[in-house]
C-alpha cells in the first residue's frame, strides 16, 4: 500500500512539474517595435496589468521570484527592454524614449490598455518617460531605488562612463556591481553579474549616456499615484522625500535600511507585500 501511494505521489508530482513547465513556456512572447523584437512574459488576463521593468544591463529574470505572489493580485507582465535579455540588440540609441516605446509595443501585443509600472533603477526614468508619453495608459508608478535627479555633475558622470567605453569595460562593470550587491546572496549576486556580462557594450554605453540627459529629470508633475521605495544610502540627499512630494502630490514613500540597490532581491516577501499594499490602498488593478 505504501509503495502504491509513493508511486501515485510521484506521478502527480511529475504531472505538476510538466504542467508548470508548459505554462512558463506558453508565457514567453515577442512584440515588435518597427524591426526590433521585444521579449516579454505575461501572467494572467485582463486589460490592466502590473508591468515590471528591470534596471540597466539586467533582464526580466530578476523578477522571477516575485511573479508567483504578484500575479495572485493582478495580471503581471515582465519585459526585457531592447538590448537586454532575449530582446533584439540593434545598433541604435538606447534612449528612455526608445524603451518607453518598447513598453507600449508590448502592451499593444498583450492587448493591455492601462498599467501600473514598476521600474527599478534605470527602470525609474524609463517608466517616468512612459508616463510622459502615454499618460492615458498609466494608472500609477512605482520607483524602486531609481533616480529622479541626475547624480553629480556632467563631468563626474563622464568620469564614471569612461571605463565602460574601454576594452576593460567588463572588469569595470564587475567592480561596480560588486559594490552594489554587498547584501545579496551569492546566487543573486551571480544572477546580476551574469546579466551585465551578457549585455553588449554598445547597449550599456548608449543606455548609460541616455540616462545623463538632464531633460529626463525635469520637474513636471506626476499626477498619478506614485510609490517610491528606496534603499537607504548616502547617495540620496536629505530632501529626497520632500522633492518627490513636490513632483507627485499622491506619494507613498518608504526608505529601507540594511539593503542593497537590489532591495527587491534582498527582501522579496517584503517587497511583494509593499507593492500589493500600494495597489490595495489606491484601489488599482481590481
């Protein structure tokens, strides 16, 4: 009897694993922006969705542990921005406008009308630019440790960029990400680093140059709900919350201590709970 139940349990488990693999495979999709293919994954149904936008040189895989929980609350779409992950990597300018247009192409392909956009790091100016271009499609924004003001002077930013343009850009990037992931597990550190190393140099240089455009950091109002979730760091000026409130009257603000720039990997359950609490409070994606 015990042996029969063991075999039955194994058969059920095998079926579940096969079914899960099939579902994941079915969720991988591609949208087109002109001639550029944009890879994305979609979980759930509906005309409204929570859209996850990764940071510079990363990809949608970094959201994988969050999708099971977040997709219980709403339809979830995770995107590989052009030049990243499994999306095409053409020789073009990787501006925030280009990334915003890529998100719009994904929404059209997925038949989604309105979204809450979650943008980590570079994803913050990306989703803010999406809001500027497509305000009627934007229900709310979530900024995850992303800049709303340029860091340093143009000369300082140029100094930072110089090693990334050289032959040893991989070593420079490896050092940079090492400093930004000190609190992560070894596995998550490697995931971040592998993503950087797989991003072509022309993509990472162009995207970083585009982030230095002062026009991105204009003080035009954000007239949709905004949740800003930041990692406590000396890089954030003391008036950060005040500045954000001057941009977004409907602001939810949290700053977490003891986490890295990749705070959603440091505290995944807390991150998911915080995003869901924001959606619930603002009655979004119901």
